[in-house]
C-alpha cells in the first residue's frame, strides 16, 4: 500500500501510510522501522524534497521493516 501510494505520486495517502507504519513500529517496540517511517513521512510532507530522496527513504523504510521481521522469525 505504501509503495503503491508513493508510486502513484499520492503524497497524502503515502504520508498516512508512513505515519501508520511509524505508529505501529513504536507500539510493537520496533524502533528501526518506526524511525525510518518517520523520516519517510517527513520527506513526503516537505515540498522541497526530490522524488529520488522520497524513493530512497521508502527503500530504507522497507528494508528496515524486512530486517525487523527477519529478527522476529
């Protein structure tokens, strides 16, 4: 869902998903994904951020979520 929103260049929906991931990360005691999703949310809300910076923040957020899931397995 987050990737779809970023890919569709729908910043409001993407920001909502990033904030949701951030909140879930903190409530699940997963600070890595929460912090990266917070960075992504900030990038999405900043009008002066390039699409490349948003893509990088998205990739880092997804990678951190995957690492957290792997640690839990």
